[in-house]
C-alpha cells in the first residue's frame, strides 16, 4: 500500500524505493515486481520493465497484470 500511496501523490522515487524494498524483503512476491515494472514504465524505462514482469510471471503465472502488461510491451517493441 505504501508504494501505491507514494505513486498516487507523485513521489515516484520514493514509490520505486518502497517497491524495491518490498521485493528485497520477499523475493517471491510477484506484486512487488509488478509495481517496480509499473513505475519503470511510467518513467519511460519500458525495456527495463520487461525483466521484472518476466520474473513476476515465473513466480505466479496467473498474475494478470504482469501477463497483460508484458504482452502489451512486447507488441510495442515489434
């Protein structure tokens, strides 16, 4: 929730730090990786986001945000 709140109030750097901290504390949390990818996309770092989405899907293949966002990004790159 902290990451989402920081993102909503425009604190992008702090939101990214919170998401990265969450991912470090629980490396098996696909949503944390999804948040990192989301913030990378918002920062214009779409190619960097791909790796986080792929990792999230390896952890949880049913994670819809990761699968739909990854598909959208890969279609953009084609």
